[in-house]
C-alpha cells in the first residue's frame, strides 16, 4: 500500500529537519485548508493534486484519485509550497527562514519527495482512493470520511433495480440542495465524492453536479451501468467537467445473459461505454457482480474483458450468502467465494491484470490474505459514508439504516452516532471471532453478518 511505502521516508524527513516550525499556514475552518490543482508535473503531463490540511498540521494528499499519501507537518509544508507555485529556490528560502536547516538539505529532501510522487504516478495498478478501506495501526478516526458516495437517485431507467421500492417512497433533492450537500462535505473536509445510484445518469443535472464538484476541488468519481455513456460525446463531456474515476457495472460477456440479469436489452450499449471509457484519459474499472447465476461464467467474462476490450482493472462485487441462511436470493455461499477468488487471482497473475474484490467479511469464513487480497476491511462508517437521494446518511448502499440527514442534522451527531461507533469498534462481531488474531485486520467483517 502507498502509505506503507512512504512511512519510513516521511519519518526520515521529519527527523532531518528536527526543529520547531513557526506556523504561517493558518488552519481555519472550510476551504482555506484545501488546495486542489491540476498542474504540470515534471515531464509527466498534467496531474490532479488534492491536499487536505488537517487540524494537527498533518495532511492527506490525493493524486489523480489513484493513491493517498499521509503527510506529517514537515512533508505537508513541502507539498503546500509546491502547489502554491513556489520555485525550488523560494522553497529553500522559506525553510531557511523558519527552520534550522541548510539549503542543500532542503533541496535533497524536496527532490526526494517529488521523486517518490513521480514513482507512484507511474505505478500502473495504482489504488484509487475509494479502495482505502482498512484501518492503519495507531490511526485515529478523523472527523470526516475520506469518501462520500452520493446517491443522487435510486431510479435505474428500464433496468432491474435493487432500490425500486425505496425509490417510490423517497423524494429526491433538487439540484441546489445537492449542491448544498457538496458545500457541507467540502467544509467538513471530505476529499472524494462518488456519484452513485440507482443510475446517476438518470438525473439530467449529473453533468452540472460533476462540474460543481470539480470546481469545489473534490476528487470526483462515478458508478454507472454505462448505458447513456455509449455516447462518446457524453463521456468526453463528463471528463471535461472534471470526472476523475469511473466504475462501470457489466454482468457477463454473454449478451443474452447480461440482458436477462438487468431486465433490458442494453448489453451492446454497456460494452460501447466500456470502450469509450477505456480509450479515455481517466481511471476506469469494470465491476462484475458475483452471484449464483454467473459464478460459472465469471472466469470467461474476465478473460473476455481483458482480451477483447483491453480492460486491465476489474472489480468483483459479491452478493453475500451467509453460512446460516440466504440474505440475497442469488448470493454465493462464502465458502465458495474463497475458491473462486483463488482461481481469479491466479488468472490475474497469468493475464497481468489487476482484480479487486469487494465484500468485507470475517476472515474465519473467507481469508482475504490467503487468497492474495492482503488486509481488507469494510470502509462504511470508518472512511466512507453514503448519502441517499433525500439527504439521509447511511453506512453504505448495502446497509440502509439512516443515522441522520446531512442537511438537517448536526454532523457530529451523525459521524459519532451509535451505529457508526459500533461499526468502528467492531461491536457487532460474533463471540468466537473475538478469539481470532485476524480480528484486528478484518475488523470483524460487516454488521450485515448479524442482521
């Protein structure tokens, strides 16, 4: 993980400087703590830098919505100066004035930081911020999540929708109200917004909201079925408006099978959208929902995505079927998921592609480390939240229990609600899970395990 790669390096920089800084960067409420710019970086073209300064003077740096770097106060100053357009000579003068450190040492440290960032930019399988889903040892909970999934609608066109009943009972907020949500999230410090649904492109104001999100300074993402993005011009418009990363759902390489699953003959449009996004300058990933009805075909679908559509980033999202009962009608039993994952990761190595898996669970059932995933935890209520079309805040689209309304209720009451605190403390874990050493890594899975 990126954070692990730079941890020792950042400590080294801090030890080198080793003196008391005279603060000139005022840590105020709101946007003064945020610096978001698209700038030329070395000889590597234009890249998007998002620096969020925290209350203690440390910071979170997000680059191209692909990796997250935690910066201590000293490293934050270097990056802040860089984003402020300062030359190396000006940065050396700044440190000479405020630190007891020689100019040549500042230059060495600065170049080393820039080289580290350059290396991370060039990593082809860089991790998007929305995958940051596990706790770091010793890390305290921030006063805000790193990502907010904004479900701007539960409508899904002619497609089968998991939220059809909920959509009928829920009034959607208007455009100005959605912008007020973005304003509040920005002021809180949230760096990453992902527009989700339903199908977000069902709202006519999607492009306006993407544009507003970009102008605020958010790293902006989208989860879509891709149907409307079969129009290449719409893809270009979304990117020009400031869209940074996209996740597109496709159920199968088999046209008839995909159409049967979604309840609409739209496979060809979805495939066209895959081609449009894959050929564009944007981080793009295809998501396949793993279920009983496609578990036998998923290997062939992954091969087809890579060989025919040149997709190298694939996410597997599993419908969870719990050992003691069926939660979802088409859920795959967890014991089978582990076997499938082993085959999928073996295939990924063979093809040279990157496969991610989303469905946090207790490692006593499916051990993500053993199948090659590394440490994984659920992000809901820890580093991410979901906001429903009416403004209600829920842990995720898989856990539809409101803890308050983002526009009506106090943020502190929402973020430190009983449900969210229970999730962070893993208080929902089964008694025997507490005996497992893996509890500190998997976090006990998800509270859905007990529902």
